[in-house]
């Protein structure tokens, strides 16, 4: 994907058809190597999105969704920031964090000059871990952090404050975590869900998380995906953090994903 730190564009694959076993194996290998795959020009229904997603693991519903394939429609959305609006790794707040996530672009809005709206940003936490300054790496070795969906980047969610949702116990994961897919080490913290570093005071936690985020969210580790209708993308949550930009979409702009 050009000069981006992660990701690969896959050509010559039609996801409407069953994928031969050897091709599926190649795709899994490519995901392990690159962390993100972009397959453009697809014409998919929900059933073919489900089949394509199954190449990379057993599909499970996203939080709050009844089935593994759901319609995600954004139009004049509530300005309340939610987890997806902050850098995060899907399901890191669970005892067993998320594996790959897939999304398919059905309808993508554009602005007046034709530029797509509603980009998704990705950051390569494996590469950032490799390039950690030695002093910061020494500080992080052996440390773990608490993850909770209710944290929401420090912005209270009305579902929790009203009592509609009950807060789950924190999940605890190493800050330098071995990615189950690739076997490589990655920085596994996020502004969306990480509250504290275990064993440190609130002030110490904030200080060390600020240092991590300053290193992690450098432009050299970030890839911006500009969606087009027909894009099928899949990424490894053990390697990449991501965030939505749909809060920036103007009134009347509609984006639909599966």
C-alpha cells in the first residue's frame, strides 16, 4: 500500500466465489505478514461477506450486534464520542482479545470534489514496538494495563451513567504483548479502553501512557484507508489499532458498511 507501514493490496480474488484452500492459506499468510489486506472492486452480499470473513477465523458478532455480519449505517450521527472514535483494538476489553476484523464498503459518501469521506485510520503497533526507545522499553517490560469498554477514552457513555449497561470487570493484558497471529511483539494499549497501568498510581499511569501514545501515534506508523464502494478489508487486531473518522462527516453524508 504505497509507503504505508503496514498492509497489502490483493489482486485477482473474487470473494463472491468459494476460495480454494491454497488461496485461503495464502491470504492468511499475507495477513500475518502485513497486518491488513485490501481487496478492492468486490460486489458482495451479506452471505459472501460472511464466507470471506471465515477465511481468517470463526466469525463472531461485534459488540451489541446480533450476528457476525451487521449493517453499519452512519448518517447525521450523534456527536457523542464512542470507542470507535478513539484509537483502539477491537474487543481488547475482553479476557481473550479480538482476532481479525473485516469490513466491506457498501456506500461511501464523497465531498464536493469527489474525495471519499469516513476514512479509517490504522497504526502499526508491532513496528512501533520494534522501534521503542530503549529506556521506554525497559520501563514497560513486565507491565500490564487494564482494559474496559466503559472507559471510552475517558468520556462517560450515557448507557453506563444511566444504568442501562452494567460495567464489566477490567481485562488485564501485557503492554508488550505477543501477537497470537504473527508471534511478534506489539504495543497493546489504547486511548479508547485502557484506564490504568497495573501497580502504578493514576499519575504514574497517565505519564507512562502519554509516553507510549506519543511514540505509537507518529505519522510513520499510520495508514489512512480512503474507502471506495466494493472495498473488502481485513486487519489483525493484535497488530493494528484503528479509529473511525465518521464524526467529521458533514450533515447528510451517508456511509453504509457490512
